[in-house]
C-alpha cells in the first residue's frame, strides 16, 4: 500500500481534522441569520455536499453555495456578503475549536521521517488553511505545517474542485511523480472519486459524518481504517518496523 510510494496526499476537512460537524454548526447559524428555518445538522451537511458536488465545475463552488442560500431564504444580501457572513461566524471555530484527529499528527511525523513527501489537497480556501497553520494554537503545537508538507493546496489553486482530478494532476506535475507513486488519504466519496479519476490509489479514514457512505467507501478504497492509530500500525507493519 505504501511500498514504492513517494507522495502521500491528504484531504483536510474530515480527514486530518474534525471539522465537518463544525461547518454544519456554522451553516446552521448562517441560515438563522438569513431568516431560515432551523434544520437538522445532518440535513444541512447532506444538502451542502450535494450542492458543492453539482457546483464542482464552477469557478467558485462555495460562492455558488452562498448564492443558493441567498435565493432559498430570500435574503437581502448578495452572495459575496453571505460568504463574508459565513466566514465571520466560522472564525472562532477555526482558531479555537478545530483540531487534528487523534494520532493524525503522529502519522504525519512518522511518514515524514520515512522520506515521504506529504501534501494537503483541500477544497477549503487557502485563507482558512492559513488560519489552521498560523493561528490555531492547538494544531500549530502538534504540526509545523511548513516543515511537514511539501505543498498545501486550497481550492483557489484549481478551477475545478473534487471530484474533478485537477488538484491531483497539479500535484503530480509539480512534484514530478506518476499516479502509481502517489497515495491519497480521504474521508468522503467525492474525495475518493477525485483520486480515482486521477488514477491514484486511495485509502479512507472513517469520519463520523460520512457513516452513511461507509459501505461505498469501503468498496471503492483499497483500504478502510477506523482511525489514524490503526493506520499507523499498518504502515509500520508494512514497512517492517512494527
């Protein structure tokens, strides 16, 4: 699985960090500010995921999502204003609440020590990734982003977000590697599809907010792990260092 790989590509939200539930809370607060009804967080998540998938070829999928909210709730705000409102609500969570999943940072350090190049390929904005790496004290204490990752890529880098393979194609071109030399670590179906569309092997880490997709994730990934501790144990065993 890791043998003869050179580059390990990690998704961020839901994979390395516990954040999907936070974005559900943010969007629930946003909808309330727009005068919308109180919706279950799972419903908000499922609708957001479906919309982002449908907007994946748009220049900015998240601005289109905000436009959908504006139209749905007849908001007296532009989509740009609504995106700013969403970002303002998220500030506290981004800086003070979101953290790495248990043992994720341990796996990152181990893989780095073994000589792998590590990359973050996320559909979140570069600005938010910068908050994680520069302003979130809990995350900064665990990982030196600049030293750990060869590339940290947000959604602005590409014109088409996952499940389109553009971000992975960019990574391979930038680092001079082929699909068989890469491995993607994901948590969602859209992420798994992006890796497969790029011809790259993909493994899945369980995320609470992707439970309904677990059978399909297991089917479409070369391996499925309940947590990072189990993945770390597998890597050490595979590399003969257990």
